[in-house]
C-alpha cells in the first residue's frame, strides 16, 4: 500500500509526534570521554590542537574526573603525553609503574571509583621514533611489539584499569594481552581493541596533541586501508575470536558502513571513536554559531548510534551531556 492510503508525513507533523516515534535516542550513558594525562604535579594545560582538551595531572585530573562523573558520563579513556626525553626506542616508559597513565588510573580509581577507566595502549606515545610498534631494520616488528604490549597491559591492570584498549592494530594483540592478563590473575580486566582503525588523516590533531608525530609514517603497514571494508571486518572477527570484550571502530563518521555490518555480525559491544579531525571540523565549521554546532554534534552522534554503535568516544562528551540534560 502506498500514497494516498499511507501518508508518511503524518508521523512528522508536530514535534510531539516526531519525538514519540523517534527510533534512535542518544543518551549520556553512551559516552566515553578522552582525557590526556602527564607526569608532574597539578598540571592543567590546554591542548590547542584539540579544542576543549587539556593536559592533566594531580588535582586538576581528579577535578575533571569528578566533573565527568557528575554529568553522568560513565567512562573515560586515558592517553599519555610524555616529554621527548622520557621516550626511547623500546617504549620502556609504557610499562613504568610510575608512568602518567598508571599513576592517573590509581588516583582516579581511589578517588572517583564510580568511573569506568579505559586505558589506551599504543606504543607511539612512548617510542622516540613515534611509531606504534618496535622497529627492526626500519620496519615495525609485530611479535616484538606484542611482547612490549604484554608488559604495558599488565602495568595498566595492576594500576586498576577496567578496560585496556590496544590501538596499534597488531596481529594477535588480543590473544597476547589476554594470556598475559589471565596468567597474572587479571581475569576481570577487559580488552577493547581498536579493531577497525583505519589509516586516516583525521588523526592529525591528536598526533600533535600527544607529541607522537613520527618522522616517517608507517601507519599504512598496520592500520586498515580506508578502501578495505572486508579487511576491517576481518580484523574485528579476529579480535573477537581472540577474546575481545568490545571493539572500537574509527574514525566514526567515515566508518558508518563498517559499524552497520559489524553490528550485524558480532555480539560484542561496539564503540565508535569520533576522532580529533572530525571534532575539529565541527568546532571550526560552527565556531560562531553555537546553536548550529549543538545541532550538528547531536546529529553526528545520532547517526553513529543509528548505524549500530553502543558507545561513542568523543571530545564533545561533556557538551553533549549538558545538552541532553
């Protein structure tokens, strides 16, 4: 049956009707807020590369964590930012128990225990060359990198992390982490790999903010080619088979087709990362029009959720929480 028996506009006629039949409803509990942490005492330093983000430690970090909790946002994702002098070719700072992520997790879990703490695990934050893995003869060596990732994962678990999110897209990373965590008694620490992490230019502001821009990019050798849908889905399946508790797909807005298919194929929760480049585009486009910016951000969030994401990692999380409330 079609027109005139069915007039679809009847359900669009008023705001009350549209609200009543709305299919996708983003909620504050869908959000994960990224935070950037550093060594040093009581740091709060704006990061110009990502509007609204700051480098945090000590008391300002706990204040931010409490603000996130009070807005109803359930989870944060921690990234380390190190001085170049603290990095080396072996990423040893990544598994230092006194490192910024480890100390931040410990403080947050002690003082804001209600928050779910997810730790990013990528060696690019700790290597002097800025690559996501350990180099051998100028190439990223997958299995040597896994050995280092095991050490970092255990240090995060010992600090109190709820989830660990490996982002280097190494082969066998979930299996390596799971065996290390289980072998040390951390059966309840969950893994959330960046399974469908595309080799995207949209990470640029983040790389600048975290001081991890490599001299020569090797991202195409381990991140998924943006042209490859099947390759992304293959990596998701592989990580789930190895024991991933949830998966991350990024960038969110350019990967909606991947989210749709991954949701149809897998039962684990899916987080989509609305990355720094997407964030900056929306910030810049509506810099002088706050009302339109609000609409644009909520539209993007709704579309990511409509595609099938259970959670959305976004730098707009605090803003969104205020708008939804």
